C-alpha cells in the first residue's frame, strides 16, 4: 500500500474512532475532548482533498472556537468536582438499529451511484481563489453570513447574560 | 524625495501614547487603588511629553536636510497585500505632518498636565487618561500615516475616542446622547470619506497604479485627469466625497451639529479634541491632498463656500449664546470655517498656519473657561458670572491674551494667521473680494462675541449666588502653568509666519516643499496694508460695541436683539433651528418610515389575513348549516370518529423530539429503500 | 484500491450516522449539540469531496466554509441557550425542560 493510503486510513480511523467516543462515551467531558480528534481528523481529510484553506478554517473555527465554546458550556453547566459527570443516553437499541439501517443504505447508494468525474484533479493552493470567489460570485452570501454572525454574536450575549434585576 | 530616510524613532512618537493608553486602560483601576492618582498621571503624561521631545527631534532632523529632501519615513511592516492593494504600516514626517505632530503632542501634552488638576476629583481618573492617551495615539496615526487607509484608521480612532470622552460622565443621559450624536454625525461624514478613498484607489487601479500612499497618489495624480464617473471628473468627485468626510470631522455645515453638543464632555476634552486637534483633521486632510484639490477648481469653490458660510453662520450663533463653553464651541466652528476658506482659495499654508495658532489660543480659551467653571463649582452660564478678575488672576490674564489673539489684535498670533487667510481670500487666483468682505464681517463678529464673553465673565459685579462666591478660588498650578504656556504661544506662534509686508513668512517657507512655491499675489503691498487695516478696524468696532454693551453698559443689547421683531435674535439663539430641522427630517423621517411599515402590516396584511379568516368562517358556517339540517347523524358519527382519532393521535404529539426524529428517519429510510429497490 | 470519492463519502456517512445517533440518544443538551456538529462535519466532507472529485471547482469548498460559519453561529447561540436554560432550570437534561408541553 502506498504511504498516502496508509495515512488516509490512519486519519480516517482517528476521525471515526473519536466520533464514536463522542457518540458512545458515558462521560460528557470525554465526549467533549474526543470532539477534538474528530475535528482535527476532518481537517486532515480536507488536506487530502486539496482544500488547504478549508482545513485551516476547520482548525481555526472548530478546534479553536466551537470546541472551546463546548468545553466552556460543559464546565459551566456541571459541577466539575463530581466524579460522575453523566451523559445520560436513552433508547440506545432502537437508535442503533435505525442508524445502522440508515448507514447501510447510505453506503449502498454511495457505492451504486455512478458519480460524475471531474476532468482533472487539482492540488493547487486555493486561498487566493476562494478569496476572489467570496468577493465576486459569492459576495452577497458572504455579506449575509457576516450579518448572521453579527446577529448571533448579539443574540448570544443577550440570551446568556443574567437578567439585571432592578 | 526619491530616497526617503528610514528613521526608526518615528514609530515611538506614535506608539508611546498607545502604550500609555494600554497600561492605564488595563491596569489603571488597580494602579489607582494601590498607588494613587499620581501613578496614573505619570503614566499618562510621560508618553505624550516624550512623544513631544521625539517630535522636536524629528523636526530638527528635517531642518538639517535640504528643503526638497525633507522627508522621514518609518516603515513598520507590510499590513495588507491583496491583489493590487498594498498597504504598509508606515509613518512619515514631512514639513506638514511635522507641524501637526508638534501641535498634537505639544498642546496635547499641556492639556494632559492640565487634566491632572481638573479631573483630580473624578473616580474614573484612570479611564479618562486611558482614553485621552488613546486619542493622542489615534490623532498621531491620522497625521503621520503615510497612506489614506492608515489615515482612515486614525480618523475612525479619534471619532471613537471622541465618543467615549464626550460621554465620559455617562451617568447623565444628556452626555451619552451627545456622545451618540457626535458619533452618528461623524459616521455620515466618514461614509463620504470611505467613498472618496475607494474612488481614488479604483480609478488609479484602472491605470495600473493602484496605490494608497500619499506620495504615490501625488506622483500619479495626473493620470486621473480626464477620467469621468457619472459625467463628473473623478478628481472632482473624489475630492468632494473626501470633503464630506472633512465636514463631518471638522464640524462644517451641514454636519456641524455635533460639536456644540460635544461640550458635554470634560472641559480639557473640549480643549484637546474639539478645539486643538481632532476637528482640525479635516483641514489637515484637505492640505495633505492639496494636489488633488488644486486639480479640482469646482471642489475648491465648494470648500471655500462651505468654509465662509460656516464661519459666518456660527459667528452669528455665538453672538447670542450664554453658556461659556457653547460660545467657544461655535467660535471653534467659525474658526474652522476660516481654515477651510483658506484651503478653498488654494492657500493651504495659510490654513495650516491658522490651524496652528488657533490650536494655541483656542486651547488656552477652553482651558481658561475650564478654570472658570472649576472655580464656579460647575456653573457654565455666563449670566451668573462676572467680576472674576481679582479672584482668578492667572486665568484672567491668560484668557485676556487669548481673546486678544482670537479677535485678531495686531501682533498676536491670530492676527497674522487670520489676516493671511483673508489676504489670500482676496488676492489668490481662486479668491474673490466677496470672500474677503464676508470674512472681515465674521472677524468683526468674532471680536464682538469674544469680548462680550470676556466682559461678562471677568468684569462687573459677580452675579453668582452666595455659596458659589465663597468657594471662588484660583486653580492649582498644574492648571495655571499650561494656561501661561499657551498664552505665550498665542502671541509668539504668530511671529513665525509674518506676512510679506513685514518681512515674509518663515512658516510658508517651511511648508514650501509640500505645497510648492508660494504664489506671490499680484496685488501690491500697499493694498495688503490697507486691507489689513480695514480688518483690524472692523475687529476694533466689534470690540467697541462689546465694550459699550457689556462693560460700560451704555448701550443696551436689547436694542440689537429686538431688531426686526427679535427675529434674528431668536434665529441665532436657537442655532437656526438646525437641530430641530434634523430632528423632524431625519429622525422623524425614520420614524415615519417605521410607521408606514407598521400601517401596511396592520391594515393591508392583516386585511388579507382577516379576509381569508372571515371567508373561512363563512364557509364553515354554511357548511355547518348544511350539516345540521341534511346529514345530522353523519355529522355526529364523524365527530365521534374525529374525537376518537384525536384522542389517539394526541399520544403521538408527545413533545418528545426523539419521537419526531424517529418518524422523520423512518420516512427517509422507507423512501430510500423504495428508491434503491424499484428505481435503480 | 486507490483512495477515491467513495471512501470520503463513506467516511462522511459514518460521521453523519454517529452524529445522528448522538442526537437520538442523548438527553444532555450539550451532547446533542455535539452530535449536530458531527453531522455538519460529515456533510462538509461530502461537499469538499464532491468539489474535489466531481466538479473540479471551488464551489463545494465555499459551501463548506459557509457551513462552518453557520456552525459557529449555531454553536454560539445554542450554547447561550443552554446556559440560559441551566440558569433557570439548573439542569440541561432536555427531558426535564418541558414547560412548553402542557
């Protein structure tokens, strides 16, 4: 096997393994930390797909931002000194069955569909082109996204602050 | 000019105040509690004073170079490199910005020292100085930034600090409103400024020379000629947009409304921001881009027109104000108008000269009024003052000198600079005698309202209540020392720019590498002397009227205020009702728009909704009739079934999200299975 | 067998399924949000993989970036809501927060 293939399987294993931890762990702290492996693994996958910028964004926002947020939320809503930080899960069996069937069907359809093939597969730096696209074809969604983020920012502050009782 | 000298210390001129602001801003509260206010004062004043010394050094360095090489630059690092847009963080000092950094750090430093006395009782001492330092930093970025973009950073920075300092005593709602007003009005101007920057960059980029640095813009300015947007020359349009920004920052008509309200801030802030530095940013910007403005005669006419209109307009308003700081505020707006008049007739050097002398005497006036307010226990109404001459000797004498300077008394700084502007307005290629006549009229009014204030405050009987009178006291030396220094400057600063008839201006010579050779007017020296004498005469008339009315009391002010049924008086006193007009047009307009939206929502949308509801109601009524009489038993049957079904379905609607999820998933699974089985 | 589109799609599908499983079984609101993040990551892998193998352009990557942006907004708001709920109910078990249900 080629080295690249080995590395791919390694990263994929890390990603799936830590995602499984997120899904199955009984302790929410473990879940939250496993999320790190998933996000980092996905970033690695992006690198494999020649998406260097997206990989960078993934690391910056998911690992640097969202993960920290999640950890904060976990810490703020649980007494950290408790040994048993529960992560209650109910109805495991039916969920497992349904999700299993879904996964089977998904894989089935992925394998059977004749996907379109690109003419050539490129591995070129994408950042400059993405920047151009954002400021040209995707300018409106880009600006909208900035508005959404602003609204989210204000909303988050407004919702989470303690009510000032006069 | 081709080999700018890299001078590493320039960055410290700019960065030291930032460091001061950062330290005071982050650690200020702790320091104040642990070590006392002196630590804050030291941390705040030292950086500005060191900056001043460094500025002097830069000035001396420039002086050592040959005039055409007077140019220092300090490149810190490349900031942006996007396509053809390349911007460095670089500070530069040429003769023009050298003048500005000396004014900003010099007068700014004095005001810092003054503030240590004035703000001593304030709880948020550290916050005040953090903002004051931050402001100094932003202003220095504005004047030393070597590109339009960096200038814009400073431009926004001073706006922000101005907002924070006007609303410094934020417990009072009036102050925060004034801060908001300043910020919002400035935003209108800044929008124009941004458009101007875009336009310049865009049209230079089309020629393959996209750049933002002033030197390169100057180099490629000729490429812009002949280019048009919407049938207007690019240069004209860009300079007009930039001038909109200048009217916002420098409080010109129609965006002047924020400055008088900005007097809600602490008095040293008014002196620093709203007299000496920030408001001059617009004048500086026009002077900086003089090569563009000179290439756009239409814009120059607009600049000069707006300038003289503002000068006259606010002079008339200042005639009737009774608040000691408001008089000064309108006087500032008026003097800024003179600067724009100077810039608008192409006499950029004269405008900058007036900017500098004005910084001295207006800072002195504001600080003097601060000293008065301090002594009067916060009273600002001049009608309740009077007779403060003996009680506040230092304040009195320094104030007197500054009043003489602003009124244009011969041999003071204001005389030389204002006369330079008036002379240029008369004689330069872009000028006209009309500008001169209006300018002189404004100068006469200036003399009148300044002496009116002077007599009301310092002479006659004290009209304050008993309690305030007992507490009258001269301010501490930290406040009087800056006053004395500024008063000296109010006289001496003029002598570096003597008019041609008295031996020529060293100041104009100094700025020559920036603005090009001085165009010596064609009119004769005799004419200049005659005009000078005329303007002094008009100013003297203003003084004499004020003397009669407010010192001798021989002439009742009512004789003038009741002219034309008091129409003019009311107009002036209420500032031409501009605030009210803006309130109705813009604020009211926005509210009207909201109300129209609400009306559409209430009547049109609701009508449609109500209509469909009523239609439905009618149909069901008809249906019910039909049911009742025709298929009664069936109805009961259906009702029973429905009820039973509902009772069963109720259990599905559990509010349990998982349940819903399972249903959705099940549906998806079935759909997928069908698809894979039967269609593939 | 060389690594191709199918591998990435299967990987995405696995992440998606694990996320779905989390959402289905968890009772802790934060854990549910984590599941949503897994689902979004799985979807993003699909976007980027299609963009790489099928269309050859960068549009898929742009969409992935938009998804990440919205995920950030969603996480901020979602966690703010979780904190608010915690302040009121002193628990974030979604089963316990049922005041809307009569």
